């Protein structure tokens, strides 16, 4: 089973290819690299995920990269946690009125 790393504190200019190049320069084989992006702007959100090849020792990669300077910023590297399932009904509430608190009517005096 491949190991997945969380890579944090990335420069907002980093793209998938740049993060992939970092691992390639250190001779660390990966199966996938993904820098998370803002849906509206397309800009990096400052973190990403790297899936290591099965033969790679995740602990040694973490110790090698955690705190390493990359594009002017020290990386934060940890084992990625499994995403928690989202509760149904989360997200945008179509019936909610923006800027309005409470609900119902105001009592007339």
C-alpha cells in the first residue's frame, strides 16, 4: 500500500511539476503529486499531497524533508491523515438569507 505525505507551507507559486521535481532531485520515487488549488482563483492553497512508491521508507523521507527550505519556505512534512467523511447536509444552504440573523417575524408592538 502506497504511503501518502502531507506537504505544507508551500509557496503559493508551487505547482505539481515543481513539487515533483523536488522529489526527483532527491531520488525519491513517487506515484502521484498534487498541489491543492483554490477553486475560484486557481492559486495554490499552500499545501499538497505526495504518494510515495511502495518501496520507499516514509519515515526517512519525512525526516529528510521536514524543515527543508523549498522556494524560500521551510516545508512541513507529515504522514497524511485519512479524510473524515463529511456529514450529509453540509455545504451551501439554499434557503439561508445572507446578512440576516435569526428567523421568523418581528413581533409588532
